[in-house]
C-alpha cells in the first residue's frame, strides 16, 4: 500500500515548492505600485462571500439585547441621565454606554446627577480605550477617554477594534493587559455581568483574539430612539426588563446615515472594492456579545494541521500533474491550466460551505499558491534539475514492485514401504 502512495520525484518537487513558498513568505515583497492590489487582497476573504451572498437574510430578533440611539451628535449628559433613569426604572439587567465620558463638564451639577443615576443600577459598563502599547507588544500603558469621576464607581470595558492591517473589522480581543492590571473588552464585560458561564466558555478557548461571527446588522436587534425612551407615556418594562441595553450612536432613519463611528465588516454587500462603511460600532459590539452568549465561535484549524493538509494536497496534486506531463507533453499546458482553474473554484466552494454550515474557517492561501506554482515546478524540475544531476536520473518514478516469493508446494505424503519378508533357507534333509 505504501509503495502505491510514495513517488520519489513528486516528493522532491513538493519539498522544493515548500522551500520556495517559505522563502517568498519571509521576503514579504512590498512594491509601491502593488499597494492598491495589496490593500484589496487584505480586505477580502473567501468567507466574505458567505456573509454577503449565502447568509440567511431572515430577521430573527434577539430577545436579550436592545439597542438605543443616543441622538445625533454627542448627546448632552443631562439627556443621557434622563435616558439612564428611564432604563433603570424599566428593570434592565445590564446597561452599557458606548459613549466617551472623557472629561468632566459640570462636576457639581450635571456630572454628579449623571453619576447618581448610574449608581442606581448595579451592572453598568462604560466605554474606554487602550492607548500606548509598550515595547513588549502586549501591555498597554493607559486607559483613556473615561473620566475617573465615573469609572471609579462602575465597570469599564475597552472598545478598541483590532484592524490587523485591514480596514475590515474581523477580530476582537476578549482581554488585554495594562499597567493597572487586566482589562476586559466592552462586549466581554457585558457578557460576564449578564451570564458569567458564557465568559467561562470563552476563556476556556484560551485564544488571544477571536474571529467575530456576525449574525446580522442592526435589524436583528430591537431598537429605540431617544424620543421613544424619554417619552413618559411609553411603557418600557415589558421590553427592557431583564435585558442588556446598549446606548450608542445608531441613527434609525435610512436617509440619515452619517459616517461617524461606522466601520467595514464582512456583511458589506460589496465584498470587493468597498467604498462605504456598513456598520456602526455599537452594532459590532452587539454581534460580539451575541456570539459570546450563544457560543457560536468561529473555529480555525491549527497552523500545524493546515500545513499538513497543505503538504498532502500539494504532494498528490504534483504527482497528478507529473503523470500528465510524462504522458501527454504537447497539450500539457492546456490541460493543467484548466485543472488549476477548476481546483481553485472547488477550493472556494469547500471553504465557503465549511464556514456556512460548521463555522470552520480554513486558510487556503498556501494551497492556492502551491497550486499556481505546480505547473512550472514540474516542468522546471523534470527538464532542468533532474537531467542535470545524475543521481536524480537514476531514481525511478515509482518504487519497484516487491517480488513475491513462490508458494511452496505441499509435500506429498510419503507412504510407508512394506519390507519384503526373507524366505527361510531349505534344510539338507528336505533336499534329499
């Protein structure tokens, strides 16, 4: 069985190709005239097709998270105080405010009243930001944009998004280390207050960053405008009691969609050549929170497993192309180019379907790179390398078959030979 799977020349070409891919990966060629293409490729992933084309567009409202628009522009703290009082009176379980309370306005009047309103509720989360990353690349020196006049009495969580050299928000960090200790992200802090068991599941994954699984845009959540909250005639208890209430910038009118706090996400209808950010920050936090509560994380293959699969794919693909090259040299280019196109399309479908049905994300960048290099690698090796080195020419394309030992014939069963009984000698008397 091993003899049928092991082909020496195919293995040699595979190893050479992996060395070439590693070399290209180390160099990281970055030419100025390729920058527009590099930016486009960094902003695009195969899974974006799943979000943009295969995602179920049916609206399924989340019964745990409510989004409240804070009003156009930066709302006054007095208006924010009135909104907080109404939400607290309605019996919300967790109140999270995605608005920067970075400085004191009138500490002895408005700010004091706002702080008293916040202290009426046990589970309140305010937003801050992490700045000044230390030289070790892991520790932040400061937490800013939330004045200690408020943050010393309530919970806080950082709202920084991880861009990872891309304008599309795909990742989030559950927690980061600061000089003051560990700091949870905005969504992680809310989830811990609402359902501590969900955070235990998140921390058991032991991932520094998590891929965000987007369940939908703002239409998947109950939304309120500032007038709806402040209207004393509206009964809010049936809608807000026991819920998570997120206050942030979220214009409800389709014609009024300013670019303030808007970001690119994989849900963007134009997954290539994007020109307009599609989601507000508070909605991204709501998606992260929903993912944590529902335990619907994106699972990625370990790097070693991906490399093993890449090697196996590359090896058998090279062997397949090698056999075509040896048998049909004239139409080799046409056949292999057609097969490369078909395999790339097939890989796209496999990655998209795995993510759509099982939330498994595969990185096939090395797969596609190896596939594109296979055509030239086989020709270069067989026409150049193998013929220049005599010892390579002496290596067979396939292992010789093992000689079968002839089966031994069964020995015939020997029959015992009956010995002849000698005749008794005749006496002399009888002769006479």
